[in-house]
C-alpha cells in the first residue's frame, strides 16, 4: 500500500542537527517512508492533502508506567495510552512496570512480569501506539544470568533504578553493566522518592551506576538540585525532562545543556499516570515549555521528543527520512491562536492542533479529541479517511 502526503507547509525532521527539511511531499509504502521532496505525485492508494500544514515525526514519550487492565497505583484510567495518541504520541517507553496489585518483587516473579509485559505489549497496541514495555524494577540478589534470560525473551529495558531494593550506585553498577552487555537500555530514578518504598537518588549514585538515561532529571516530582543537574548534564548520558516534574529545573537543565552543546541528549517524557494525574498532552506541553519559555527553536524542541529519544533507544522511527517507520503527526496552529503554523504556535506557548496521526503509514486519528482544533486540517482526498475526533 502506498500513501502520498502533499501540499505540506513544513517538514520537521526530528533530527536536531538538521531540524527542518526542504520539501512539500512525502511518500509512504507499506508503513515505511520511501520519498521526501517537492512535487512528488506517485500513483498512491491514499492521498492526503496537508493544506499547507506541518508534518513532524510521531512523538515518543520516554517515560510511561504501563498497566495491565484498568489498574494503576494512584490513578484509575481507561485507555490513557490511546488518549496520549490524540496528543501526537505514537511510541511509549516504559520506565518501570507493570503496575498491578501485588506486583512481585522476588527475582523469579519480577523476571516473569517483565517478560510477559514485553510480550503482551508487543502483541497489543492501544489505539495503534507502539508500547515498549517489560522494564523490570531491579531487586538485590539479581545476577548476570537473570539479565541474559530476560534479554533472550525479548526484554530490552531496565526500569527506574531506585524504585526497588537496589538503591546505591555500588549495588546498581554491576547490574547496569550486565543489562547493557545484553542489549538493554537502562534508566535510573533521580531526585526525591516518588512512591512508597522508593528512595532519593542523587548525582553520586547516578555517576557510580552509569545508566543510559537520567530519568526525570527535573523531578518525578521532586527535582535534583541545580548543581547536581549540572554534573549530570556534563556526562554523556541522556537527560530526561518530564511534564510531571519541576518546571524551574526543567528550564535550568535546558540552559545548561544548551551552553554545553548537549541538547542532542535531552529527551522528553510525561511520567504518567502518576500522582500528578494523566496528561494526554504532556509531551506537547513540554515541547512548548522548552520552545516558548526556554527559547529552544521549536523544531529542535520537537527533536527532543522524537529523534533524540529514538537514538537513545535504537528505534527505527523518530525522524523523517527514507527507510524510517512512517509514524507521523500532521498539525497546525490552533484556531484563534497567534501562531501562523505549528512551530510558531509552539514558540508562542500554544499547543498545535492535530488534524491527523499516522502509525506505520496508517491513519489512526483524524481531528484530535484532545488538542485545540487546527486552523487548517489535513484531508484525505483519495482512499479512506479517518473519523473526526470530537471536542
């Protein structure tokens, strides 16, 4: 199946090194981007007229706590991941789970839970969203063979270190090495405790553990001190800014990373569902914060929630380029806003209106039920279009 998107006003690449692309057309074949340029006019099965609006990669939420069924520790929610998709999120990455009553903390149980979560979400896409689940919460007593076993069964993540009995850099460091050796990407909790049984994690613990991702560097919800943030930005680790954290230290992280020429290591997450609640537009809101208040060019802010995260987690999406998975968001300035397009709306502090979301080239959302309405909306002019979302 082939899809053509034409009359694109802006192509936002998701690559922070080259955030804008020249072109007005994009071609998808069998879920993969196969063409980008001007005036492309392939004989496509589906043709979408973007009506001069903006196309950007599907957003990647780097910090989600998936659930089984309708249970979460503090918020009961229904289809929250599908609701996030209406905020432009096409990929969600677990930071530790699965949350369910009586979550096992013994080593056999936690491994079994991680494996079944990874396999369950590999078979289940809420609304179409690609959920990378199976992020075990580490406990004392684990050995390298435990990580080898999980990796062989498809587990690619390690959840927030610090939520279980592994609380020190000394205890975490060997486990991090084992996890990395078996191809897993490792996140560590930072800042004050977030749930009963978790522990505060400071920069010394993070530096000794040496994970891949400094989880919610601006707090989930209580942040590290500015001086500790500066120490961690100076490393080569990815630094994660979340919506459910401290706004002041989020902006401090951005300033420090900008000065260090390290914005390519900023990634964006929601950290939800949590005590803060369920925030379907949390990733969009954080992008707007970085652009409107932090002064980061809006196309680079988008890259923090797309290509930067894809690089950390070795995903085949997150940028607009031939050969990449066709996870896309079509959006524009909101009706009544001061922006002339999606990027200027973000720079002004508004959220863009989403008129279409595609995952693997398939339209999964028409008019978003959660964003403000787009001033201009993409339209399917050939083939079958989506049902419009309500407001």
